[in-house]
C-alpha cells in the first residue's frame, strides 16, 4: 500500500509540473488517503503484535 502512495505522489508531482491542476490534486488526495490507511494499519499491527508476545 505504501508503494501505491509513492506512485500517486509521483503522479501528482508530474501532473503538477505539466500544469494539470485537477489531476494533480486528485492524485495527491488519493496518496494522502492511502498513506493514512497505511499508517493506521501499521499502528494496529504494532499494537496487536505486542500483545501476543
């Protein structure tokens, strides 16, 4: 999932360079959503991993 976030960030940067503002904003918002989902899943896995040990 982190790989998709990086992909959408790069897409947003490239679209921003070429002047496609709507595409860049859309890709940046998708990347932000995926990053927060990754962050929540990572924290949940850390918490659940510690309770089993």
